[in-house]
């Protein structure tokens, strides 16, 4: 049905409109700032704008750090440009595909889903590393590319498929949460993990065939050292199983106790560092004017309207 003429079409401010309002207020305040005169601006729109801006900055920062860490460790592991490039292609494709699906279904970025890109970078690279480690070893032993690819997928294919499916199943359990922010995280994190597997078994073999890869017969000293460290851990674990189980049990009990001490809080301002101007202004106005944020109370009478 069409709305009658003059109908009330008011709506809540969007995130973009809220940011425009805050920017306009800051411009007005800036005109009146003088030496010795401090003007504090705060309130719901200010806090929301600062929170949204900080979330996006954290998203970019965490993603950049994750990429940098992955690049460094891939180079240490393989010492090959292709060993760095191909896993990065896998995780870039999986991250972009996941975020694209979120946009396609109209799911916005929330405080929970900001961890998705960094999470997919860390998790999605594992499948490619397993395949490449076996491929390079077989290729250096004289196998053709096709033989090395087939052997690598046959050796590790079932393992990475099962680990991906179990990880996705665990993440999908969050999809039944009542909070949309938690449900979205579970659904799209699981989707991203499965997409990373898909690109690993479809895109990675194609890259291995097309890209120039040199044979390296030598074994790096770093690999030998790492093997020695892992063997030492294995020997220690086999020699002291009961002590290790007892220590793990104590750690689990301590973790369970401290986890029970967690408290729920929706006080967004507490997320900000004390150095942020919006938090300092809020505390100042709270101290001098006895309150900034409104408290909304809803009474349910049991009768409609």
C-alpha cells in the first residue's frame, strides 16, 4: 500500500550520516577554540563515530600484520618466491571472496566480524603449506611437476579436507546463536575456510604448473635445525607422558577458573585507550555535568502499543 501524503518518513541516521554530523560539529567547535579555552565534544554520535573509525583502523592494522607475519615465515620455510606468492594468492582469494559474499548478502562489518580477514589469513595458509612442502620435496628428488602434484595431493589431500571440514563445522555452530553478530562470524568464517580449501585444491595445482620453479637439491641448515628441535620435543614427550598430562590438566583447570571470572560489558567507551580525545572529553563532561550518555528504559505492559 502507498503511504499517504505527508506521512512521517523519519528514520535513524545511517553510519555515513552520523559521521557527517560529527564532522560538521567538529568544524564548528574548531572555530571557537582559543589558547586556554578547551571545548569538549561528546555524546552518542561522537562515540559511535570514534568506535566505527577505530574498528576499521584495527581491521586494516590486523590484516597488515597478519600478511607480514605470513610472508616472513613462508620465506623462512621455503626460501622461494613461489613458496611465498602461491599461499598469498590462496588467502587473498579466500578473503576477498568471503568479504564479497558478505556484501552480496547485505551483511555489514561488525565488531565480531572484523577479525575475519586476519583469521582467514592465519587459517587459510595452512592447506597450501602442507601441499607445497610435499610438492617441493618430491620435485627436488627428480619427479616431474605432474607427478609431484599428484603425490602431494594424494599424501595430504584427505588430511587437509578433514581438518577443513571439522574446522568449518565447529565455526558453523556459532551460526545458531541468537545474536546476529555471533551468527555472522560463524557462518562466514566457515565459508572462508571452505573457500580456502577450494582454492588450494583447484588454484594451487594450476599455479604449480604455470609458474617457473627451479629444482634445489640442497637441504637448508635451518631445516635440519628445525628437525632437531622437533625430534627433541618428540623424545621428551615420549619419555615423560604422565608429567605432561598432569601439567596440561593443571593448565586446563587454571584456565577454566579464570574463564569463569569473565564479565559481560557493553560499555563501548572502555574499549578506547585513555589517550583518545573522545574518551577524555566524555570523562570531563561526566565529571562536570554528571552524565552524557542517555539511559533508555523499556517497560513491557503486556499489552500491544
